């Protein structure tokens, strides 16, 4: 689908910044967890209560690696929201970092075929939105390319060359249910998305800013 402006064609996700109360403590946690090279951190005291409307997901090779990341997160201070277990889609678990960010670690494999590699195959930022189709069009109009789409339920965008994080959309209430938390939340999302183009805010209040 054609974009609406020439600048839109250059828009892609360049970085993900988590806003935390204590950047030094958060840096220690994410280093121990093993994802510090994928995200940025900055101080913020913005009000945020309940579900922040997003999750960061790690896709890994097998159950042993899922367990390894979950154990590392818990040892560093995370809370388990959903213990790692088999599901229809594979094997995975959900943890919440001390700063409040929710992380899902999962694999499509249900059986262990190797040791814990602590390797990340893919990191996905999944935004919980009220209307997937409308928000998908909003992003397409700004130059993002749809890689996968399942009607009004889920959309995945092709990753940009400047970020190791893939962007995807999911229904907010469905995402909260999958994570095992209530869907209600108020205040800041406590996340900023780095844009390769201009600053803007999407229909669900997620803020994009020019990446430094």
C-alpha cells in the first residue's frame, strides 16, 4: 500500500527506551537478564498504574533456554506472572521486571533438543492496541511495512535495519489475558520508541521520538 508522504517511507523502529525510576538498578537487572544490548533506559517518575499496554518478548530455540532466561530474571529480582509451561503454541513463561516492564520468553519447541544457549533468536515489542486494523493503517501511512497480518487480531511489521527489535500489534485485552494480568491501566506507558524520522504519537498513546 502506498504511503501518504515521502518522509513516511523512511520511518522505522530504531530503538526502544524504557522509562524507569532507577536507571542504575534497571541496568543491573537487564544485564543479568541478558537483554541490556537491546534496550535503552532513562529516568522517569511519570505516573503509571496497572497494565502499561505492551510487552517485550524473547523468542528462543528451546525450553531449556526459556528456563534459563526466566531463572536469570527471577534471580535478578523479577516476579513470575506465568510460570514457564507447555501450551498449544510451544513453551513459555512471563515475568515482570522490578521496573514494571513485562517480558515473555517463549519457544515454538515443546521438547528439549539441546542445552540452554542463552541466545535470543528474536526480540519483539508487542503493543496492545484497541483497534488493530486502524493502528496498522496508521503505521503503514508512516512507512512501516506489514510482514504478517491476521485481520483485526494481530499485525507484525518488517524490522528496520537499525534496530534489533521487531514491532507487532495485538488486541490490548487479548495481550493482557495472555500475560496473566488485568487489562486496565492508567498513566504513562513508560516506554518511548525511537523513530528514524519525525516524532509522533500513535492512536493508543505510544510515543515515538527521533532516535538519537
